[in-house]
C-alpha cells in the first residue's frame, strides 16, 4: 500500500471527465487500497481517483470517527436525491478554501464494489454530501463551481492566491 500525491487546483487533470472502470482485477483492488490509505492519511471523509491523477470513476468515503468504515463506489450513478441544505465544504484539491455549498441531503446511489458486484446504497447528511462532492470530481467539477457567481469569484481568487503562494503550481511569478 502507498499514500498517493494529491493534485491541487488549478491542475487541468482535475477538470477531466472520468471513464468507467472496465477491469475488476487485482490492480484495481490495490489502487483502491491506496486511495483509502491516502484518504485516511489526509484525515479526509472522501477521495476520488482523479485527485490522484487516475481518470477512472472510483471514489471512497469514510464517515466514521476512527477511520474504521471505508466505503468504495465504482462507476457510481445517482438514482434519487431528496431534500436540500447548506453544509460547509472543503477539498484536498482546493487547499485553503472552505465554503458553504447547497446539496441534496439524502441520496440513493447505485455503484459497483471492487469485485464488480453492483449494489445500491442510501446515504444521508454528511455521507450524502461527501458522495456528491466525490461524484462531482468524477465529472471534473469542484465544489467552488457550485457557488453563486459572486461567491465563486471570491473563492476562485482565494484558490488562485493559495496556489500562487506556496504550492509550486507554477502560477507564482
Ligand atoms: O475531507 C473532505 N472534507 C469534506 C468536507 C465537506 C464536504 C466534502 C468534503 S470531501 C473532503 C476531501 C476531498 O476533497 N474529497 O474530494
Ligand atoms: Ni474534493
């Protein structure tokens, strides 16, 4: 197992649309184990494959207090969403930015597990928010894209300032 490097804004690879996983083999399972290890090492509640440079439709979440309940969703599809609320979000790929985002508060998702078996799962509250945040990553979307235009303008400015300041994005002059 290994912890993987996380791509950060404005890396163009975070804007790509991911393709479905085709082969449910040992290579996939080892990569999923690395994703889970990277999520836990980062103290995150979720992580998607594109954040580590893999443009396949894979996401992991773990809403437990003690990192004991990782869940894997491969080729996920939103079946239904219900309710609406605002929750404070942050993203490992947009460091230094935290904003309130409007999302469905209950979702039903169909997906495959690491063996290719399909399943459906109903998620509520923070788990629903995390899965929607990760599914956005699979479409090249970041949480700052979901803000109203004025709030997005300031969030983007913060993200750019943070990227230019220290993280070697190549933007600093
Ligand atoms: O660790 C994370 N916390 C978080 C908080 C609120 C809403 C979504 C998230 S996901 C984020 C990790 C991450 O960037 N996943 O893509
Ligand atoms: Ni994120």
